[in-house]
C-alpha cells in the first residue's frame, strides 16, 4: 500500500475535534516527521491553512469535510480510511505569489492558493492601473476591487464576482473586477499563467486599498505584483470520481 502512515490534523471547531477523536481511536497516527500523508479535518479555509503550513513536508493532503462548503474536501463517511487514502486521486496545484508594496515602502509577500485580491478600504471607489508583463492594459479601473484567481480558486470568490470557472491544467489565470464603474461593467480578462501581473493603486493616500492573499491581509498598499509560483506544488487527494478537475467541470452545470 502506498500510504500507511497518516498524520491527523483537525480544525478547532467542535465537529472537527469530535471527528478526530473518533479517528484516533480507530487508526494509529504518526508524527509529521514520519508520516507519508496528511489527513485534515475541517472546511476549505482550514485546508488552505494546512496546505500553506505543511507545504515544507511535500506530503499529499486528504481532507475530510467538517465545515460548510468543503470544495477542497472529501465528504465524511464511515469506512476503511487507509483504503480510501490508497484509492484516492491526486490533483497537483500551484499557488500565486503576491508581493505587495505599502505606502511606507515596505514589502510584504505571501502565497495564495485561491486568489490575490485588492479591495477598497474606504468609502470611495478604488482606482487601479492594470499591467500585464509591464505593459499597461488598463490605464484606470474604477471599482470596488479586483482579483487574480487560479483555476483551483476560480469557483470561490472569483465565481461570486462573476468571474469565469477555469479548468485545472488550463494554464490560465482569471483577472476579475468587482463592481467596475469605469470601464462600465468591465468583467475582467483571461491571462496566461506565465504572465506577471501588476496592479498599481492610483491616489492610494486618498483611496486606500488592502491586498489579500487568500485570507492574509496587507493594508495601505500602493502596488501589488502577482505571478504563478510553479516551483511550489500542493498535492490534494480526492475520492475516486470526485477529483478537483471533475468538481470544477461539474460546477459549471449546476
């Protein structure tokens, strides 16, 4: 069998804590230094944290849903967990790298599995200049915000903002505007995964903007650089027939 040494990690919520107690009574858990697979119990937000926090181990992660959505998780069910791990399909995804420059000149970097987003931080609309590979593509976008989404994240915040769903392996990023005022109703664009995207905040002192790499916030930014970080891989395990590619395809026909 491929996987025989799981390490178990659970969210702090009551459901996840109760579930991990049951699992630990039935299965032997291993320290992360010995493990060959991670079993994560929680919701999608917890899964994002686990992928980031344990990326250094380069281990596949099998999620068991104990949250409300669970797009990145498998449904909780009784049965032979070790057998499920060894029958699972693996999906490999890559994050975005965000480099945000603040008004004071400091730079903060972070990785995002779903999306990097810019959101206005005051009552006035944000004004943002959009560059792709150092070429100005949009001189001024007046909006509530803008985001860059990976295929894995395209069914999340991006989809709620009316952005396109992207197939896994499409090598495309979605650039999606939120409530674009000018250009009127501009939705966004599809960008090659290898491109470098620059978002420059116009008049940032008056029209404050925050940047988010998934849930990590950087306030008072004046510019953000975004690109795919293909040197980093996250390995997700899904039950047969319920892999990430199938889930994203199915989402378009709901």
